[in-house]
């Protein structure tokens, strides 16, 4: 890891997706909209979604009150993503996902609460922990980029499994979020 840090440098290290910590609902909406899409496509669909609501992220109540088919067509969302947005809104409205309370919970409990929402998976939960809640010790082993960077940096013949990546990353605790940022950056940096 020391060689990696020296090679890629720390200037400007961060994630452009980092949201405002107070915009937790918006961060999850953006995550759902952007799933399995290029950054450009995700941005375009999210813009159409917010345009429908006067240029802002819709509230959970607005999502639930909107006609699902009209919302789908207006924003260019799939049926599944509309269902995922509605699931998120339902969990927030009924109180089963208390976004303002997540700071009080340990990482594993935050993951469990997020995974209860249809359409939010482990990768989304890890990125939410890292970039919205700004937790310092998250290693998103479900991220193929992280595993590819570990494979390249550790000279492995094959992509490590999530369990292997977790084992390799254990010494980086309690700063695995920072290690992840360096690993992602290494994918876009030529070693010196």
C-alpha cells in the first residue's frame, strides 16, 4: 500500500460522487437511478427526474403520489427502478428507514437497514457508508474495480474473491475507505 500511495499520490484524492452528508435520501435516489448505467446516461436520467419536480430531488411522498408509469416515461426509468424508488420512499415514509438516525448505527446495522430496501444492494450500501456517511473503514469488496486493483497491485493471477479481498485488506483497517480511494485511483494512473 505504501508503494501505491507513493505512485498515485494523494493530491485531489476523493470521489466526485461524494454527496452532501445531509442529503441522504437524494444520495440513495441517485444510486438507484445510476445503477448499471454509464455516468452520462445516469446524469441524463437523473436530470429528467429532477426536472419533473422543479429541478430538485422528489420527496418520498412525491414519489409515492406520482403515477408510476408517468414517472417512468418522463424520466426514462425502467419499471424496476421505479419500483426501487417507490420501495425507498415507502421505507422512509413508514419510518422503517430513518435516514437521520443512521449516524448512530454501526456499519453492519446501516447495511442491514439499507439492504431491506428493494433495489439497494451491498455495493450501494458500501458506497453510501463511504461517501454519504463518510465512514473511514469500508472496503467495498463487491466492487470489481477494487478487486481488479488488488489483483494488479498484489500480482495475483486471478481476480480475488470478495472474501480474499477482505482478507488482503484487513491490515488497512481502520482506514480501508482511504485505501479504497487509492486503489480506485491506481486504475487510472500509470505507475512511475
